[in-house]
């Protein structure tokens, strides 16, 4: 059975093997699935999303963000700034004119010129991951940032992973601090877990 470290190495390698065109194609398909599944609360709400690390071939979430801005004007979009000392995320609004700067990991982050908001604000959180299984467990980069963040969200907040690949059979060595997802979207389909 593969460990989380094994899965991390395997899926980082699989992502690196994808061309920029293939990442874009799969990301656009994921965005289309979000639209078809009506996951975003069009009547209004607060959506947290991650900004992609381009050099890691992450899901290009700009497809989703631009769609929300264009089609769901009552929905507010938020992204995070990473605190590597406390291993936490602080959340800020993202608007079309928000200035961004890359942190040391290549994550685009908003320049903090707005008021931070609490984790309890969000109705929907799109979660980055490297791998996931059929029970909603995920493998990230190993820092625990998103598990801490998701543990602070309201119980009714929908948490949806975004993956360029289909699920693995099972992720083992689940920690008590690991927060399972409600659902995960791949280019192929929407998986629901709880």
C-alpha cells in the first residue's frame, strides 16, 4: 500500500509530465463540470479558491475565477496568504484588480491591502491536492495548511477538491487532523463523499 509520501512523489511526477496545454485543457473541463453541477451559489455567497502554482502544474483555477466574476456577480471570491511560521492561511478578497505577488513556493497571493476575513465566512472552499481516494481523503504537499483551515470552516461549508487525475484506491495513514472532503472534481466527473 502506497504511503502519503509515495503518492506525493508519484503525483508530482505525473503532473510534471503534463504539457501546459494539457493542464489548461483539463482545468477548463473541471470548470465546465463546476458550472454543470451548479456548485457555486449563483444567488450570492462566499467562495474560497486557491491560486495555481504554475511550476507545479496545479489545476488552473483562473478558469473558475473568471467564470464566477462574469456569471455570478453576487458571489464574492477569496484567496489566502500563507504564513510559513505558524503554518496557517489568512484570507482576503480577490477582485479583478487585486495586485498579486508570488510567495517563495510560487503561489500567487494578494497584496494585503484589504481586511482579512475569518474561515467561518465561506460557503464553498475549493481545495488543492495531489491525490485523493473514494472516501474523500486527500494528499497535499504535507504542510497541513488546508487541514487547519478546513477545521475552522462552518460544518455546512462545502469542501471540494480539484484534481487533474482520477482517485487512488485508498489513502492510508489518515491522521486525526486530516479533514476529508465533501466532494472532488476531476476532468472526468464529480465524486461525492458525504
